[in-house]
C-alpha cells in the first residue's frame, strides 16, 4: 500500500509494542529510569501507571531488552486470575516444576526455594505484571506475601506492576496499606506534550526508513489536538492519514487528511482522554477509545498484510481459509486446493480449547525453538530473540491472517485472547487443510485451525534462518559476504524464473541490489533492494532450504 509510495521499509505507525519504535520522551525516559533504578534496589514493588495508549507496554518491553544481566524477568500478561492461578502462572514463567493440583502453600514454598537458589547464584528475580489494575485485592495481598522472603540486605523478589490510573486507587485501599508501603518507586506516565510531537513523528518515520517531513506543520498541530498526545491514538490517526494521502496521490499529509482519519478512527471530536482524573466513575470515553482501537487494529491487519505480501501473491479471496494449502509462486498457478464437500474427512477434527491448550510465552518459545532443534531455557536466555540470533536464527513479528502464515510457510507462534481478556499462545507446527498440529508441553495435538481463529487477532511470530554472512552481535556490515550470498542464490533463481537463456544471462549480470529488486518484484514483495527478513525467507523457500515448513499439501487426488 502506501509504504512504497512514501519510501518506508515497514509500517511506521504500527500499534505493536516494538521497542525499536519507542520514542523516549522526557516522561518515557523517567519511567524507564524508575524501572532500571528499582531493579537495582532492594526489592519490593515498582508501580508504573498511565492512561490507555501512553506506552506502558512498550516501555516495559524496552526495559526487558535492556535489563541488567543478573536479572531474570518473568512476565505475566493475564492478571485476571485467582491467587492460586497467579501463583501457577508465576511458577510457569520462572520454570518452576509444580504438581497440577498444587496448593497455594506448596507453590509458595517452591517459589521461595527458587528465590533462595537464585540469590545464592547471584541472580535477581523480577516479576512484571501488565494490566495490573485487573488484579483483585486478594491477589495483590498474595503478591505482597511473596515479597516477605528476604535476607538481611534485600528482598529476594522484585515485583513491577504496570496498569491504568485505577491501579493507584486500588493500592490506596485500607486493606492494601501494607503493600502500598512497600512501593519503592512509582511513576505516572503522561501523554507526550505538543512540542515533542514533531520529534516523535520524525523518529518513527526514520526507523521505518524515511528521512524528511511527511506531515505539514498544520497537520501536526491538528494531530495533537485530536489525539491529546496519546501515542496509540497518534499512531492510529497517522497510519490512516498516510493511507488517505496515498489514495489521493499526495506526498504530504494535510490537516484535512488528519481530520478525516480521526473521524474514521473514533469520531470528529477529540478522542484522547484529557487530564487524568482519580474518580470512581466509569471512564466512558476511555471505553469507547478501546473499542475504536480494537476495531481499527483488526481492519489494519488486512492492510499490513497487503503491504508485504503484494497484490500478486495470492489471487483467490480468502473466503474459505480452511481450504488454503501450500505456498504460492507468482509465475505459477496458485497452489490452492478446494476440497469438494463430498470429500470432507469422515471424522471430526478436535476443537481447540483455550483454557487447556493455550500456553505461556516462555512455553511457546520453548516449543517454537524445539521445532528448529534448539533447547530454549527462558531463565538462561530471557530475551528469546537474542537467543535465536546466537543460534543463527532471528525473530519476525507480524500482523496477518491464515494466508500470511501460508505465504511465510514457517512454524508460527500465535498470540491469543479469549472473551474475558485472558491471553495465551499456541505454536503451530504444521497445517494441512483445516487440521493444525500444535505443540504442547506434553507433546503435540491436532485441532481444527478454524477453532483457533476466534481467539486470534492476527499477531504472530516466526523464526527464520539468518544468511551465513550475518554475525551475531556485530554492527559491521559484511558487504562482500552479503553480495556473495545473494549472487550464489540468484544464479539458481535466475535459472528457475528466467524467461529465456538471454533473460537468465541478463539477470546474472545485474548487481546484487538489482537482483534483489528483480526477485522482490517477481514475488510481490516490497521492492527496496534490501535482502531483509521477508526476502530471505522467500529465497530459502524457493531453493528448498533445509528449514522447518508449516504447510503440508493435501494428498494427491484430494482436489
């Protein structure tokens, strides 16, 4: 869509919490400083609050990636749990083995034992809980009791609570006064101010690969008035405004584009919350904001997919996602097989059960790495993607659909959420028709992919094989190695896709960058001449690299 039109490598205003796009305003710097300082302290609680969309989750992801080397971080994304369920989740995140029916006392004893072991090894355990305003008073009290274990110098468990302003009201309850007294650092994250907005926009545009101004000064002023400086709203409106400018063939976003985008996002009036109000009344604008954000996020999933997959990748409308199999090449007829109704398998496919089969983030990474033949330990390597790069792989996080998964054709980790807001993950090893093989702690299971989709809103991660010239933890670009790697593979691809001997010879005479642009155009990818993740994945797929694949074609005679 508009990414090529404006010269972006990737969407500059995605609402995913990508730490690369974290613009450190003065407020965000202070919030991050509170986290870094608190973890270096003597344990207890750290409380970070902020309105919806102010960047709390992104700050926490940035903190996780830059945490001290001696800190082991456990992240809880689903706080709507009972005390027993929360303790079980903490054990899972800390990789503490515990019986399925363990009592609260048994799990507390196991956690305390693990904390003492970590302290003896010079490690510091940190528990981070997002959306902590959803914790009940009883669960918060149970968390306080976990911090009772201490040495003469420090408490052995640090707990970070991230939540909306209501969290401060909850902590001020008389029955939680003991917990409130154990808060060693607290910070309220406000929206960015008017003067910071131009720098915020320039920063995100720069990370996406563009240098220069796209937003007219008047458009920036209008954007601030309509968003009240809330980063998530800024991103939603900016993304829609860029799409509007692209539709009109304009290379500059005008106030009219911002105004129309704001209407489509959430109405013509200011849609960002005003100053924080510590009251007990329901925040109706905030509720409407969440609904609008969710709606736009679902709709924008389609546009994000179209951006990187291109219009020519799959020509069929995804009206029956359960019937899509195989990968599709631009030059060949689409490998889409439609199973007639009278050939449907006679046995029912098991339905996915969120409560029983969704797993934690660390379990999901363990399963995904296992498919690639790697043993992943979250305690030893808390940053999973750093572990991947040290093993010759890398992570790719995207928003998309089943067609996106089929196009990438790599085992994938899907982020799920049920109707109550509980989050979990599922790892797809294979998909064949509507049968999805999922990886679980005790093995694998087959379920209907269609039964997973109601819990999946498009976010997924895959691992992909890094080219040989990429060296872990080095900033130096191996230009010679890159050109050699590309040249060798383009020789093969030219033989496959060249239309004639003369065309094959022409492709082989191109520079490495020209060859990459030729291949990207052929595959419907963003044509930028850069051998990025999407390009390398497709090259490896076309050349049948020895990597795990997601899609299994239907047996012969099935369509």
